[in-house]
C-alpha cells in the first residue's frame, strides 16, 4: 500500500537525490518497491503561485562508497556514515498552474519527449 510522508530532496549534478535515516520506513518501502512520486506546491500557503509539481520515477539505492561520500560532503547529514541514499530515475514531471489568470495549464514532460502543454478554461 502506498505511504504518504514528507521528505527533503536534493538536486545535485543534474539529478534528484533522496537521503534517509538508516532503517526508516521510507527507505525500506523503496527497497521493496522503487516506484515513487513526489509532490510540491510552488506557491505560498494555499495559493497556486507557481503551481503544483508532481515528479514520478524509480528510486535506485546507491551504495557506492565514493558516491555516498560525495553526497554526504555536499549535504552534511547528521551521521555521514549511516544513511540510505537513493537516486531518482525520472519517468514523468507534471506542472499544473494558472496561466494569464484564465487558464488551468498542465505541462507534462517524459524522458525523450518534448514538454506537452494543455490548457483549460
């Protein structure tokens, strides 16, 4: 069953990374099933502002010591020797926002495809 929980993400070297506490339910869930979806509101409070973004992909656990160290050096987790690290392979990015105060715009991007935009009044 899908689990909803908050998480901090990092964009480093053009990739999306998830760092998690050792043994966390999030990490154990992703080890069992790597499919994940992240959602963020780009506005403030309940306003749409920059819209909402949904990022979908597969979280691949990274155990290579050099890569883990590079991430830890950049992010400085509480215990640099003990955390789970996942790199997200994107499958889809969707941005929903209000355009020109009259359209609901939806932009969809998938790897290898151009951004597709649809608008509704």
